[in-house]
C-alpha cells in the first residue's frame, strides 16, 4: 500500500480494534503520521482518540490490527520506545506534595534526560512557578508542567504525543504553545496533536486525520480535505442565472433577483464558474470550507445516521 | 433614582447561606451508604459482644469485684483502659469499651467530616456544587449532619444492643452517648482542621493528632491517680467519655459538656469558613524545591518519596504500641492468671502455659496482623496511582511496568519488615525494662515479631495478585485482610475450630516466644507469597493499565 520511497512513517496504525466489555472503542482505525510532520488528530469526544494514544504508548493492548511506532511494536518494545517519545496527557494529575519543578525533572529523568537550559527558558515563557506544590496548581498550570517536561526533553526524543494538551490554557499561553510546537517541528521532531481547538490545528498541522466511532473517516492534508468538501459562493450577476440548479454538485441554491448564493462540491467548481460566466459576473465571493465546516460535516453525518437508526 | 433591594433580614441571610444543605446531605449519605453502616454495625457489635464475653468470663459478683480491684490497682492497665467505676457486668463493659469506643467513633467522625469538606474542595468537586444553589455554609453543615446521623445511629445501636442483652437501660444509653458524643466532638474538631489546611490528608492527620493527644492525656492522668481526680483526665474528651460512668451512677451533665464543646468547636469552624475562600486555607502551603533532588529520578525514588511519610508514621506507631504493650506485659500476665477462663483464652492465643510468654506472643501476633494493613495499603498505592491517572505519564517514560510496580512493592515488603522490627524491638526492650531484666527477652521477642513477616507477606502477595489479575476488584482484598484479622482477634475467644483458624496465614505461625519453631510453615508461607506475587506481576505485565 505505502510507497517504499517515502520515509518510514513515525506512526503507522492499520485496522486497530479495541473493546472494553461491550463498547468498541476502536473499530478498525487507521493512522499514518510521517516522520517530521505535525499531525492533527481530530474527533468528537469518545471517538477513540485517547484510546488510540494509549495503545500507542503501550498502556493498552490492542485486540486486533497492527500498530508501529518509529518502526517498533508499542506493546513489546514499550521501554525502549519511550526513551524516544514525550507524552502530554489531556488531564494532568500531579502528586499533591511534589513541586512542579520536581515533577518536570522526574518526567524528564524517567525518559532519559532533560535539556536544563530549555527547561529554564520554557518555565519563563509559560510563566510557570516551579516551586508550587502539585495540589495548588490550577488545571492550566498542571498542563504547563507536563508541556514543559515534554518540550524540554532530551534530543533523543523524536516523537511528541500530545493529547488535547492545551485544555485550560489561556489565549496567551495557547500562543506560546503554538510557537513551541513550531519550534519542535523545526528541530525535526514529529508531533501527534489530538485537539479540539480547530484554529490551533489549522495553524500547526501539516496533515490531519478525523476519526469517528473508532474509525478513520478522513485523512490527508488540509488542502486535500478541503477539496473533498464544498465551497460557498456568493455572486452578483449581470443577467438571470440559467440552469445553475441543474448542474451537478450545486447545493442549497438561493436566488434573489440577480444575487445567487450556493455551495458547490469543490471538484465541480470549474463547471459552475463557467456556467456563471455565461450570465456575466459583476462580483463574486467564494469561501473555502473552514476546518470547522469540514469537521462538522463529518460529525453531523454521524448525528444524522444515528437519528435514522433510531 | 436607583432602587435598592431591601437588605435581607438576618434569618433570611442565614437561610440563604444554608441553601442546598438538604441535597448535599442526601448526596453524602448516598456516598456513605456502605461506610457508615459498616462502621456503626462493626463498632456496635464489638461493644455488645464485649458484654457477652464479660458475662461469661466473670459470672459471679466476687470475680468481677476481684477483677475491678486488681485493674484499679495496676497503673499500666489504668493507662490503657482507665479506672473501673462499677463492678457490674455493665460497669466492666463501660470500663473496657468507653475509651476505645470513643476513639473509634472519633476516627469514624473525622473521616466522614474531612471526606465531605476538605477532600471535596481539594479534588475540585465542591466547586461545581457551590456554583449551584448551594449556600456558603451548606457543605460544612451537610458534613456535620452526616456525622451526626452516623453518631446517632451508633448511640441507638449500642444502647439498644446492650439494653436488649439485659443491661440496665440508663447505663446502656449513657455508654452509647459517651461514645457518640465523643464522635460528634471530634467531628467538629475535624471541621476546624478542614478549614485550616489545604490538604485532606493533613486535616485528617491534625485531627488524628488531637485524638492521640486526648488519649495520651487521659492515660497519663489515669496512671497518675486512682479514681477520677486528675486534671489531665479532665482535659481529655476521652476522659469525659469514661467519667460519664455508664452503669455506675451516670453523670448525665457530662453530655451537656460534650454538646457545649462540640457547639463551640462548630462555631469556630463556621467562623473560619466565613473568612476564607473556597479551596484556600489558613495554614499557607509552603513552596517546594524548584528542582528535583537526585534521589527522585526513577520509580524507586518516586515510590520512596510518596510513601516515606506513611512508613515513618507506621514505624513511630509500632514503636509506641510495642513500648506500651511491653510495659504492661508483666502486669497483664499477673492479672490474667487470676481468671481460669481468660488464662485459657490467652494460652490458646499465645499458644502456651507460661503467661508472660503467652502475652508477649499475643502482642507479637497483634503487631503482625496490624502490619498487614500497612503492607496491603502500600501495595494498593499502585491501584491509587493507576486510577488517579498519575501512573500513565510515569509509564509513558522509559519505565517498564515491573520496575514501576517494584518500587512500591519494595516499600510494601521491606517496609512491613522494618515496622515489625521496630515494633518488636520496642516490645522487647520495654518489657525487659519493666521486668528489670535488661536484655533478657529482647532477642526472642524481636524474633517472634519478625516471625510474623511471612504471614504479612502472604497477604501482601494476595494484594499484588488482586492488583494484577482483578484490577476492578482490587480493593476487595481489604475484606480478605479484615477477615484474617478478625479471625485472629476473636477466633481464640470464640472457640473457632482449628480448620477455620488455618484459613488465615497467621494460624500457621508457631506461637513465639516460647513455642517450638520449625522452618516448614515459614517456608510454605514464603513460597505462597512468592507465588501470589509472581502471578500478580504476570497479570500486571499483560493487562491494560491506566
């Protein structure tokens, strides 16, 4: 399937299955993350993002399918792999009587080392007081503890796995976070970023995978994904629109005098523009789908099919 | 121009501050639907059960009078139980149980109150509740009412149980009230501690320390004087509980003293609540180091850091217990010798006819059984780390599952041996000092205490087994431990058959010092422990974690 020429993917997951009792958390999930890319991992709550990540960390054993991390088996080779991975959970819980600085050092040492200069720099940038005890940190500050530990990890770390890492961060810190991820990419590290903050994903990610109910429903670069969806068009015409409604790929057409509003499947855009041209175009605005629309489309399909099933 | 809302009347303000107390109380009672009945019935059963055993053991007035006289004449026994105020069966029950029942009720109450106040704040659960229609004073009120419910149930069970088994009604009620009122007083003290500290554990510790102090004051007071004259005894609420004199001319006015003290402590707690923010405390949290020490660099260092305070506390507790038991051993043996039936029970518990050795063996066995609580708790830290989500980032480091487990197991196995060694040493040295025989029995007593280790480790192994193979039911291992301990404590006086005693690993240990020891039972238990541990570790390696 994969071409032998492309560099070995950092993460390669095929047909992953995992059940907890009667719930199928993962139902044939696929995921490819190329070395050196920042990959957005999207899906509604309960879609199986965290389960996938815990399989990748060797905490859960998959029921079926294969998972390869940096070319190795995450269950079998967990300890060796973890020297090359830094992980930030979505909900960081700290030991109440350990200070933040101690936890950062502990996480770093467990992984095999910490870049102390970078640690100091990150503490400054994230405005984190390392002397406070675990129980006194707010949610956002607990999150910063794990982020500093991950971003300051030793050079051996090649892959960062971030599971909704910015929950609880304020917008300023969110920006610091985005800068840090960009720096990590520039250093050649691979990042798997599970997130709900779509602007963050749009700003940072080279490619995204959208999963739903334990399956991958879309995967590719943002450009590729956009191509699969609809563009919104608003046009002011010189004459009456002719035959626009009959064209394939046009949806939600509204005509008010000479002003038309509609959505069009992006791959049919060319034919539609040509048809508009015959009526004479005075003004035209076309908006590519936002990631949010992309995202919502996949989710709403889900909600609709559920409604039908009921 | 502007219209101002009419200021609320004082009662309306008060009502508003209590808004939501009802739902919170129902929530607390629902969460404690197992905890409270277990404590109340367990404690009730012990108190009422003591009654029937005294009735059987000291069946004539003469015997009871002799017991009372000898107990009152023995300083170390007065330190442990307080003076005997009346030599009826009821009087003896009150003598034996008023102090201990009060201590246990206090422990129950402080756990309940801290659980529903500071622990809720610390975990952040209360924030969500307080954002709803919940008044500022409601959480504390609900917690105190929960404690009140539990203590009232305790009074009913104890008074009803004792009166139902033929004791005078007034005395039964007095003993129930002595125990329940102490519980309520410590509930109010725990409410103060919960305002002072930011950590639930520290709040429990502070109240526990106050309880320990109360016990120590009473013990010191009762040792110093016969009767009830010492002011030290009167500073201590536990002293009040005993001086309520159930079945021996009840001093009902002490109930009022209890209620006044509890109300005062409650007012202090409410005043403190009104002066602080949610989640904040009066004792400031001290900052920690910005950089981790060298020792905190792996799973062993982490486990040590997390458990060292607990281990230190247990060691101190074992040294104190050993010292106390050792100090009263000689006197106790003399006392027990006077009663045929007690002598028989002690001989069965301690396994021999030499009463001093039997007593020392019984105490070594006690330490052994209690040490299992420490060891199982240390193993179950693993479970706590896993369910709280703290294990996940550790295991996401280059840390094998076995290494992570081994850190905590080292503390469970090593730590239980350490506390037994300290407890045994204190027991032996203190006995030798009180018997005026320096170095005489220290060695054998220490060996006897260390001989408990294989049985402790068998239960520890069971906990590892449960953690590895039954992650969802891990805490059920407490029930097994509780069963073994109950068997060991009450089995000998209930004539439980041999095969049943053998279900507990402690049943297989020779009664040291004094009895003949062979290697076989130790080796069997160690092998069993190793087997359980290994099977548990296999489970840990194979199962899903986190």
